[in-house]
């Protein structure tokens, strides 16, 4: 691993996020408690309350300029979890918040982030420090208030990701989406120091900007590689010397504007003050701590060394702002242990930066370096592009270019390998894209690939690398290797960081003669890796700030994962699920048959159409066959299902067909509105049951009012005729009529089947939907069948005969008049 550049930066991130983790379940200082200093607000954002549905996500981008002093975050959510209950909640439904420096977090790629979650929950950091370009994930707290300073996090871009469940099934297309949703609201503000030379959390630390200038070629002599045009940039402190006491720290900063071969930090003319001190300055420790993008300390830095022993050399430093702190130790020991006199150490600080000429890079600027031009793809989403060396003609959409004509011809130190560097720019806002690198050859590939953001990669300094099938960054959650072979290398860097990327090719065995083979290379910025493995659709969105575009895969029913490459349901399993969901609608034959036998033709049409439409809808939903568009089939399924439930209730009444047709018309309008607006909401079941019960009640009231018209006279007449004994007799007769109206064995079976349907619906989730929804089909249609069978058919009803007679007489009269 690249221990020099990776482990220190990862340690910095872990220490910073440890402060965050402490704030999640503890207490942090509020923003107001640290006020009163020379700061101003650089940016402030308030994110309104936003709901995150199951398997959904939100991203937030926060820009941290080099002069920022602190970042304050206040988060409120509806999640109510404690540390003890975290491991009991399945990860697929666990609300999580993830942080990543420079690009968007992606916790679905591997189980690494989930292991880190458990480790952090137990207060352990073992196993995290070996990760590079990592992210940190935590359960979403109910309330969180924290403040991170420029001593804890580096300047640049920090991304927050809020997820409602993680894992391969998050991107899987589901027949239903059920589960707890949660909401969050956030306030994020970034503070900066008013004075550019004052930094730190309270803007009370002086930072001296080193003055730099070009000092010409390296000593004016021919270098080892034979080049004269290496340029040396020297930086010194503004004063001739700097002095400070024991334990006192001084901080300096400088800007590296171009890619450099190395950065050397040295201290010249080290001496003690007062001059008459008897101590020897060669024995003291003049510690130097260097850090990229943030202020270093003795415990938080990227590089360190004792300048009084030897200069500190940083190979291939990253482009941007560097901070250097100098700390003097053991002064009193060197002066003889006396603390009576004021003792200081003085020195002249010098930094030398060796830059290579244009087109050259590597040790002694001996290797070729190519700046790749960006070519946007035609008719593509934003930022989709491929990269070509200047002068290359675009021959195809694949944008391959031959590698051999571009390779370096020089071998440093007589070795058997050469390095060739390719530089490309990932524009601002494109951090949600994926960098695709591919090599193809007609012979065995003799190349190693190293990639690094901001600086040149090497054997010990890289972000991602590929040597062979068994040695690569495959353990990183943002590096994905696809089917490597002796003739092909194909990998993605997921959610790539913005800025300059350097891709280095190490050509092995270059002295063994010129190979007759040809190798083509392609580098592109793509939205979704591997085009979602042809098992899903690539979709694009913006983060909450609207500054970053990101893409994600919406997979089909059988696949999941960030690239839809994980088979969640096998082909055979998919067939059985499809058969169960479609064939279970055959239970609609039961109520349809009974309705047809009783000559209830309206109910027969509804039950038959409901079973057919539900079968067609699920056939389309599982991807088998779509007779109509998915939206039309979904509407028909839900609407006719609602109608079937209500029709069952109305059928249990004995009112005239005229009233039934009226109730059916009203119900058809209401259920159609429910099905066209939000058909899948759970409350619809309760609403449909309520409408059906209301229809049954209305039918009974109509029947009651027709049989007992005498009760609709004046109030006085009712009071005179309804005496106490008469009321009791009427209630007894009503109970007898109800007992004789239904077959109670079938009625009990109907309620039992209805309860089973309710239980199966309650047990439904995204994983077992096909099982319990099939049971739902069978039980809900069976309950309708039992309810239809429970009604006792009354022959020659005295209520219906006069009505039919009046209707026939009216019809004959109208026909005679028409004649």
C-alpha cells in the first residue's frame, strides 16, 4: 500500500470523524459557544424537512475553501435509534449517514462500510486504518450538532449521504416499496477567517505565507537523465531567521501550482539564543510536520521529520496548498537544564520544489507526460466524455488510442521498466461519475497501472493500482475490476474525485526488444458502470445543493447492487415467482362462478374482470408480458379489486336492483379516483372496507325504510304506537330476520379468510412479496366467495313484487302511448 500518502490522510479522516461520532451520541459545543472571534460566514444553507422513503437516498455537498476556519452542522431527524438497537436492525432497512472527502459516498459497493459501522458502534477502530479513499458511515441520529475545524478536516469538498437502508437490494426494482420512512432537516454553515494570515478554529494562529521564486535549473549541471531543463522553485520565510522557544510551534504555508517531482524541507543555520549559551544545537529536535490542505500538528499530519538531523523529502507532492509546522523540543536540555535565561532556537527555513518541464515527469523528468483532452459524447448526459491525447483523431465512440507510440523510451537507473504518465481533468460537479480505464492487447499485457488524484503516482504513492489479476486495489470499495485476463484490463474508479487525475503506466521488460503487439487504451468518464450490466436503467439526479450531478442504477426485479451485477433472484426462482403471482388470481373463479349461478351478472363481470386484470398486471410487473402499458394495467387491477370488495358488501343486501345500480355507480367513481391518484397506499384497504361497509349499511337502511314505511310518519304517531313491549318485540324479530338472512358457517369462513388476507398483507415486504401477495389473492377471493354463499336467497319477496309490477305497468303504458 501507499503508506506514506494514504495512511496519514486516512488517520486524519478517522480522527476527524471520531469527533463526529462522539457528537452523534454525545454532546458537542454549539456554534454560539465559540463565537466572538475574527470570523465571517462564507456560506450557510438550510435544508427543509425532507422525507426519505425506503431504499431512497439524498446527497449534500459542502464546499470548504482554503481560508475556511470551521464547519457547523445541525441535523434533526425522525429516527429513534440507540447504539444497543443498531445491530438488531437489518442493514437493508437501517437509516445511515455516510461521509466522504472529495466525492460521494457509496455504501452499497461492499460490506466494508457496514463492518466499520459495527466497529465504531463498539468503540473500536481496528480494520479501518488500512482502507484508502474510504468513507465513514453511522446510523442516523435523532439530533446532531457538531463543529469541525480546519485542524480536523481538509479544505476541499465534503459530501454527506443519507440512506434509508443499504445493501444490494437497495437498487433492485421492487413490486412494492414498504417500510419505515424518515425525515430530516439540516443547517450547514461554513466560517472563515477575516485575516488571511490568521487561521485555526478561533482564527488566532498566525500562518506565515512563504515567498517562492524560480531558482533556475538544478545547479546548472546536467542531471542524471541528461536533461538541463529541470526547474527548481525555492521558498523561504519572509524574515532572515525564525526564532521560537521550547514547545512553541510556528506554521507556514505554500502553494504548489504544478506537478512536482519532490518537495524538500530543510532548516539552515540552526543556532541557539542567547548566543552565550553553552549548549550544542546539534542535539535538539527541530520537528517538522507537513500536511496537505489542513493545518498540521504533532498528532495529525501527513509527513514528519527532524530537520536538525536531515531534510524532509516529500516525493510527488499533491498540487495545492501545503502547511508546514516547526516545533522545537529539548531546548532546556541542550542549554544545560537551566530555565533562568530565555532560550530560543533560530533557523532559516527553506523549501525546494523540483518541477519538470512540459511533457516530462517522473524521476529526473525522464518519462513522457501527456495532458489528455476532454471529448464530450454526443447525445449524452452531462459530463459523459472520453479522453484522448492531443492530435489523436476520434475514430469511434470507444475512443481507443494506440499506446506504443506514446511510451517513454528511457529506463531510469538501468532498470527494466519505464513510466508513462497521462493527465486528465474531472470537472467540478462531475464527482458522481465513474472513471473507466481499459487496456486491450493482442498479446499478454506487460503494464502496471497506477492512478492518483492531485499528484504523480509511484510504487509507494497511489490511490488505486492494478498489477495483475491477483494484485490490485480490489479491496477498495471504490475500485471495481471486471473480468481481467492476460490480454485485457478493465476497471472503474467509482464516484471519482474532482480535479486532476494522473494515470501512470509502468511498462515492464522494455529492454527485451520491441514487441510486435499493439495495445489500445481507453479512458472515459461514464455515468453508470458497465451500463448497469444490462440489467437496469441508468438515472441521473442532483445533490441537495444542485452543484453535483450523480448517476445510479435502477435495476430490474432479479438484480441489484450499484451496477446491477448481483443476481438476487435466480432465473428458475423468477419463473416460480411469476407463476405464483399470476396463477393465484385463478381464485377469482370461485366468486365469479357463484355470482353467475345466482344470475348476479354485474358481480360476475366485476369478479371475472378483476381476476383477469390482476393476472395481466402481475404478468407485466414480473417482466413476462405487457398487454397494455404498465400504468393502465395497474389502474385496472386496483380499481377492479376495489370494486370487487365493495360489490361483495352490496350483494349481501336484498334491496332492489335500482338501488344497487345507484350504489355501484357512486362506488365506481370513488374507487376510480382512489386508483388513479395513489393506488398503492396502505390506507386504501381501510377506505375500501369502509366504503363497502357503508354500502351495506345504506342497503339495509333502504330495506328497512321500505318495509316499515309507517315509521316515517309524524313523531307523535311514532311515540304513540312504539310502546315499550312493542320495541322489544320488534328487536327480537329483527334478530330473527338477521339470523335467517345468512348462512353463518359460510359467514364465519368468510371472516376467517378475510383475516388471513389481512395477515398476509401485513407480512408483505420487498423480499417475500411474491409469497404473501399470492396468498392475498387466494384468501381475498375466497372470502368473497364465502360471503356470497352466506346470503340466503329470498324467493317471492313481498317488497320486490309491487315494485316490479309498477315498473311493468309503467313500461306498458309508455309503449301504448308511443304507439
